[in-house]
């Protein structure tokens, strides 16, 4: 099942809220875990979430944009 765009953005924001500056690392770990399990759909979903996390975080500081 593929998540809609709104749900992907909400998921990215929730990961940032819970993990802070480590949100990209968390998403990467989820991608790796899904790939190891052979779950391509979950890996694809986590890649989509990771892309949104990157867009929501300031690349210079790694901090969420709303915390600056």
C-alpha cells in the first residue's frame, strides 16, 4: 500500500518531532531494515519519508527549520 502525499509529509514531521537532528539517521535505519527484510514497499515508503525529512530540515545545521 502506498501512502498519500499528505501522510508522507505528516510522517516526516513526526519523525523530526521524535528524533530531532537524528531524524535522517532514523529514516536511513528504517530503509536499511526494510531492505534487509526484503520489504521493498516499506523501503520505498521510507525513502519517500526521508526525502521529505531532508526538505523539512535545514541542511546547514541539521536542525528542523521551525527550531531556528
